[in-house]
């Protein structure tokens, strides 16, 4: 008697599975449709043998440059980011998400400039923009940058989503995809003494289910990609969500489990009244986030963590260039 398909195989039938890693071998093994990279993941990638040639080539380029060491190191980091992304793009049939500088998360012009630069670098490396998602923190500045970039045919992944108004503003700006964070929402509630009694009461799961339902009600084409999972139970509770970005260890656990995986999310029907809802402006965006302590804290700490990882990556490259 043949074994039932794994939960990962079943999940692939319900949602697009994305790998939340820059680990080349893990992506090769687990065959996700999309993958993502950010400074944290690029830092880890620097220790993987598969990237050794790329790293040595870019460090040699950096050592041959004159001028400010910090500026050269920043340029090397950008080149490594695109280099890792280009290698990953060869492995996946879908997209590679590439994060713009988190320390510019409140600067619309700087975010637009870096996104354009990354797309140009990818295209120079032979990777078409149709294979890339530019990952942007979902601040109001990020929303405004997305409006411009999407109009230019640069698809955006708006990340660090913790609040429904924040999510809807991204959709209204034409974002290709949003990444609502399941685990970090749960972390906040647990830290504040509000641990859920069941997976259906998990506030991160409830949030993504609510955003997904509202997007479908509005007929929004923006993809909802659940992110930041702490357990396979959270992933299973969102089976049927457009996309789910999952770390290699949780992908491995799903692949080893051969139990049943029922669909939890379905699109439903579009509601005409919801389609014509009043657009979100900056005043409402700021007010709704200010009234949501969890979202305010998690957005700020998320940006700060990404910015620190970027700075640590730059610092490591400065040391390597000596």
C-alpha cells in the first residue's frame, strides 16, 4: 500500500509554497516556486560553499575600487545581494524577493531609487524583472514608493504587515504581493500575557485570515503571502492562502508528515460595496497604526532588525576588504 502524500505535497496543491531562505542547497532540495532574500539571509549565505566563487569575485572587485571604503563596501553588498538573487533565480520557476535598504524605510525617493537600481542590476545579470519582487517595508513611505514602482512595471512585495489598514493601503497602491507576519504577531501577544488557547485563536492566524477574506471581498489582485511562521500548525491553519513563505526546517517537517491537510482558506465572492470602499490616505494610515500598539511596535522593531542586519553585513564586508 502506497504512503499518503506528505503535507508539503498537499500544501502545494492549495497554496504557492515559497522558501524563506537563501540556502541554495535547501532550495534545490525542497523545490519551492519562489524564494526570498534579505541581509540576514545574505549574511548566512556568505558561509555557504556554493557562494564562495561569487563572494571572492565581488571582494576582488571591491579591492580594486578607490574612494571611500564604506561606499565601496555598500556597493559590494548590493552586488552580493543581486549575485545571490541571480543564482537563486536559476533554481526557482517563480520569483526572488530582494529587499531594499531597511534604513531608508521612511524615505520614498531613496526606496524608489534603490528599487530601480536593483532591477537594473538584475537585468544586467540576465535576470528579467518578471523574475524579481522588490521587498519594501510597509510604511507610508513604502506604500507611496510602491505606487510609483508598480506603475513602472516593477513588482513589489510589501513586508512587515501587522495591521489591516496597512495591508489595504498596500493593495490600493497596486502592490503585487504583501507579507503579513503570523509568528511575530503571536510573539507580541504571548509576551503580553495573551497566549491563544487554540490555533484558530492564534492572533497571527486570525489576522491573515481576515486580510485574505477582505482582499477577496474587494476583488484585489494583490497576492496575500503568509510569512514568519513559528510552527507547522500555523501553516496548516492557513492552507489555501495565495502563498506561504516557509523556512527550510518547517518545510522539512511538513515533508515528513503524511497526515491529512484540509483547505482552510477559499476566495469566496467579490462584494460590490467593498470594491468601492473609500481609499486610505496617510492620515487614516497613521491614525490606525497609532491606535494599534502591536503593529506600531512590530513594524518599528522589524525595520530596526533588518537595518541592523544590513549594517552588520556592510561591516563584515568592510573587514573582508582589508
